[in-house]
């Protein structure tokens, strides 16, 4: 698998987990979105550098 495929897989898994968390605990929506954006940003930066 290429880095982009792995990044896409990880992004999909994180998206599902964040979606479940938002449904279960809507009060922490801002934190979950923030963490998601940071993780996705790191993944794409690493993928573009490698």
C-alpha cells in the first residue's frame, strides 16, 4: 500500500471514530473536530514529505 492509501484508510477510521464520539458526546464536538483536523493535517504533511 502506498502512503496515500494508508493515509486514506487512517482518515476513514478516524472519521468513523469522530462521528461516533460526536453522536455519543455532543458537548466535546469542538475538541474532537480540532483533534481530527490536527491529525489529518499531520498525516497529509507526512505523506507529502515522504
